[in-house]
C-alpha cells in the first residue's frame, strides 16, 4: 500500500489545456520526508528552482542541493563522499572514467611548460595520455623506474618537476610502489605525488596515509566491481580537489548519476571482494609458477618478485586479484592457450567478480612502441589475469585446460 497520495490534494487534472500539454506536466514526484533504506537514484539532468532567491542560495553553496547534471548530482556526491571517507581524504570528486580523473589531476597541477616525472611501467592508456596531451610544449614528461629512488630523485631535481606520478601496483606487471619512500622525496623537494591506486583500492591501501597528495582510481575496476560501471574518482586535500572539480565540470567529464549509483552499491562488498580476489590470486600465482610452460609469474606474493618484502609490509591483506605471467611460445602460444579456456573470457578490463584475461601487447599497451613494450617487460607472451572471486579450484582447472590445449 502506498503511504503517500498518488495524487496530491488539490492537484486536479487540468482540463483547461490540451492533452499534449497535460501529459508533459501530469504527476508529481514527492520526495519522501524519510530516506530510502538504500540510496535512491537521482537521474535528473537538471533541477528546478523555486525563485531567484533560491537560485542565489544554491549557487552560493549554502544548502545541500543540485543545479545541473554535469555539475554533479546527489549520487556522484554520495559516491565521492564514500571514497573520501575510505581514503582518509578531506575531499573527493567523481569523474566519467579513470582517464578523466587522471587528466584532471595532471591538468590542474601542471602549468604549461612544467615538468612531470612518471613511472615507466604505467597503464598504457596513461602512457598515451602523457605522450599525446602532456608532451612538449604542453609539459615535459620524463619516465623513470619507480623502484629506483635515486633515479626518481635525480630526475625530479634535474627537470625541476612539479609532479611525480605513479601507480601503487603497476599495470600489468605488478610492480609495487614504495609510497613512503617516494613521498619522503617529493615532500623534501616540494613536488606533488599522485598515485593511481586502481589495482589496490582503498580496501588494501590508503596512499594519502603514506604521504601521497592525490589518489586516483578507475572506478570501472574494483570499486564498481561488477564490470558494469564506467567512472573515476580523485581524492585529496580540498585545496587540490576544488580546481579538479571545476576542471571536470568545465570539460564535461563528471560521473553519470547511474554509474555513481552502481559504484556506491559495488562499494558495499569491496572489502569482501578484495579479500577473495587477493587469496585467489595468491593461490593462482603459486599454481602458475609450477607450470612448465610459464616462463615467469609477476606477482608480489611470490618470493621471486623483486618487491616481495615491500608488498608484505604495505599490503598485509594481499594485493588484490591482478597478476601477469609470461607464456612460452610467444603470440602463437598465447593464442593456443586462450582458445583452450572455457570460462575465463578475454576481456580488456579488470577487477570484476569473474576471472578475465587480457593480452596487454594488443590491448592496454597497443599504443606503445614494440621496443619500449619489451623493455618494460610486456612481451609477446605476457598475459594479464584478473583473478575473480569464483571458487579457486575452478579458476585453476580452467587455466589447466588452457595449458593442455
Ligand atoms: N588506471 C589504471 C591502472 C587502469 O588499468 C585503467 C584502465 O584500465 C585506467 C586507469 C583508466 O580507467 P578508465 O578505463 O576507467 O578510464
């Protein structure tokens, strides 16, 4: 039974207008005085104002309100607020996707001609963003090996960089950034440290607590968690988030209401999902390391990983579901293996509940020169596995099926 009137007292059908006018205005949405037990979706593209006094009040930001979809709605604000809480940040703002969050963080902190130092083994899309949008004369980009602090510091000093950009866990080879050590350098030099923590999520690490200035995420991945969201988010001090918010509004790259609503729902199970992603990935990494056709497994849980000890310190709960491995036989070996898989689909995204696999050479790292790709360690045999939350025996059985083919 409805608890409110479907037709408000005094709202009679208006017979003075044409039916085509009546249908445009019929019905009235009543915002209940008590909240929904779960957040409602506010899909409105714009909001009404009672009068000009209310316009002034709302534009001045004196009352919780909304103006226009692109400025951000209640669902985007709820999601960003949740991320600020989880990251221990003063403020956060959600964007249309991970790339717009990264771009906003860079655009607002790199004046024209300024220098940026970035880790070499970043997500291919970010590499392309840097090379196409931030290459000279817009900015000066220098790539370094983030595991070599002396090299990072020397590059920051030599280029008089404004920003150091890195990934908490790198895509796809699972390099582990020593955020404490990098933050000690950037603080000493007055450089801004931006960390993309997409692979880890705030369930596993809060980069701001380790000294980073801004943390960005592709929400499309673990935060959404179900492969049905396209969004991004950036969190940090309000003085840094305010210009990012304005930039995202001006460039029309704020989060869509429905995606923010889905992402908030996804967030509810983030802790449980990351626990299972992490434990499954540890088991799968150990299994892969025992397969003769696998030349190398890139996963911090393995003692063979260069930052195994660092990962244990920074990620006591595990490092999530991502890992990479190099298969013998190059592209042909990869092709045979992929054809043999039954349930694990070739998907060029990651972080959803189902296990998926990607071939970085033709997807995320497609835009990189082949030589650079090889130098980074992304070879023709490198596969990136996003280990899901299924029963681990079934994931391993499917991989074994691939190796038999
Ligand atoms: N950062 C990382 C580490 C990623 O893996 C990706 C996408 O794969 C992005 C950022 C970009 O995110 P989006 O596709 O949501 O723009």
